[in-house]
C-alpha cells in the first residue's frame, strides 16, 4: 500500500497537477486548501509526507510548518515536509528549512524531482 501524502495548496491548478502526478503512481493523496485545514488533517489522520505551499490564504506555510513541528501529535515532529513554492528569491530555501521543512521544491514543479523526493522520503523515513 502506497503512503498517504498530504498536499496543502490553495491553487486548484497546482492541486490538479500534483494529484495527477501522485495518483498515477498510486499514492494516496489527501488535500487541504488552507493552512489550518492542513494542520487539522495532519493532526487527525496518518500522513507519511506533507507537501506544503508557502503562500496560503490564511496562514503562511512557514507558520504551518512550525505548528506541525510543535504539534501535540508527536509523529508530526518527524513527518517529512516538502515545501512546494514559487518563492525563489535568495534566502527563501533557508527560511523554509528554518521553519521545519525538510526539502524545498520550486514551482513550476519538476515532475521527476517531485516523484523522486516523495519516493525518497517515504522509503527512507528521514
């Protein structure tokens, strides 16, 4: 059985793209459109990897990552978080990693890079 991947993303086109990519590889995709919804899902369901947009409509992805890492659900301190963001300015990757994300993928999404990183993080359980 393939792992559960939570994708927190407010843009429908990006959600559709990632859904097609991951579902074609038989991953179980769980979708959230806001940061608070993503946190709620992560705290109430078993997820193996979290894909996290940084620019969300309610709270930004940095805050989401910090809240997940400090959650009362102990497992969330070690669930891999991959930031998937259009923020590509100098220092953005450092800020993402400092917030608790494990890896950074810039948009537009490189399909092969996304699949490789999800596979790596679900098989190695970093």
